[in-house]
């Protein structure tokens, strides 16, 4: 396996910090990601069954506006995709593949990716954001929310890694 | 003082979406270049094999926090107009804990899954689909969860408000903790390879 060509995590972290600072300066709010997935979910349900979507009280926050996708975080995530794609192409890091832990089967990987995703989608709503919207943004504002979320996330990760020892290592 | 620019109406809604694309571009570029589109690096911290996540995360927090409070102290940015992430203590503790499990199992978080897909990872796309489904699970269960979701609200509270001390004292403590943490991680990694 050839050695990866990633940049120093401190350099990458400083770049992300400056992007976050730019968001504070220009927009008066930080970065985010998870609410875009929630918007997609609300719009998808609305497309399939508008009446049922109307009954979901939580989704009304997204569906009460004229165009739910005309949202700052949706655009930010589109930019994120383009930026990451550029980085991957420029560094010859783009490879179509199913990435998984050593010795894990493809079907198992599809299952873990999907169920892990469900947990994340659920947990992000409960916490009012994810690693970006609560962790990074709240953390940088010195908001209590950001620090309790990050600490709790690491506690959860370490604890379950001890249980699922073979998943990635 | 006339920033945040958007809050002072120096920027229209359309322009703000262009800003979102540009800021998102740099966010994604640095995520990918830091290795955070790679689920092995993303989960490495939980197995003590790769400390990229805490290094990137705490460096980003330190840079942005220093800049934010510096701009505010220099009266270049009106902190009262910055939307502070609100605290709901127990929902965020619980959410963070479940999130940690989901992060470990899927190998991604929401932003990094997009970076994973952008570097060609099909499993990241599957994880993203799961996140969309998980949002629906939450919306479906919301009638049962609403009272908990709205509980333990503390508003836009920050650590300096909570402990009633100057924000730079908090910053110095965080700098010191991060410094010690980075030093220990580097030493541990050097010990494993060398």
C-alpha cells in the first residue's frame, strides 16, 4: 500500500479554522452540515407523500419555506463537495471504491455505513447539529453546547471502539 | 464596526449563498487534504492508531476562537450579532454519545461523508443515505421526543459566561490543554513508528 500524501493535520486544521472564522465574520454564524441531510429527508418525504410530510411536526421548519434547498448550509455543502473533489483530484487521491476495515465483507460494510448513518442522522437532530454545526462552531464560540457535544462524542466513540474492536483496526 | 457583514445588510441573500459555496469549498478542500475523507483516519483516534481528527478539530477550534474573540475585542466584529449555538444540556450529551457510536460504525460524520464521497468512496454515499433516513426517524419519533428535545435549555451560554471569567483565561486553558494533548499524541505516534 503506497503512503498517503495528506497534509499536516495542523495545517489542514488551521485552514478549516480560517474558513469558520470567515463564516463568523461575513455571516454571523458558523459552519454546518447535518441540517442539509434533514432538509433532503423532509423534501423527499414531501415528494413521496405530501400529506404524511405535513403531519411530521419536526419537518415543518424546512417545508414552511418556498424553496427548502435555497439554504445556506445546502450551498455550503455543495461547495464542500467541490472543494474536497478538487483536493482529491489534485493530489491523485480520487479512487472509486468501497472503503472498509480490514477483512470486512462488502455486504457488512454497506450495512455498517447505512446503520451508522441512521444513528448520526438521528443524533444530529437530537443534539441540534453535528461535528461542524455544534462541535466546531460551538467549540470556537466557547459555547457550552460545543464542548459537551465533543466530549460526549469522544466518550461514545472510545467506549464503543472497545466493544467493536475489529471494526476498523 | 460593521460586521458580521450579512447581519449589517452589507450582503444580500443571493450573495450570501455564493459566500456559502466559497467558504464550503475551502472547508471541503482542507478536510480532504487533512485526510478527513478517509474513514480509516476518521476512526483511528478511537483505536489510538491515528490522531488526525483531534489534531485537525482542536487546531480549527483554536484558530477560529482566537480570531473571533480578537475581532470582537478590537471592535471589528459585533459579537451580539453572532448566532451562538444554544445549549440544551442533556439532549446534546445524549446526542453526542449516540453520534460517537454512529461515527465509529459508519466511519464518517455528516461533513466528512461528503468529503469521502468526493474522493470516490461509495460507502460514504451509503452513509449519507443513512443520515437522511436517520433524520426521518427523528422526525417520526419527534412527538415522543419533543419534551426531552426541549429540556435542559440554557440558551446561548458560553464558558466565559458560565464560569464568569474573562474569555482569554478560558482560551489560555484551552491552548495549554491542546498543547499538552498534541505533544502527547506526537510522542505516542513517534513511539509506535520509531
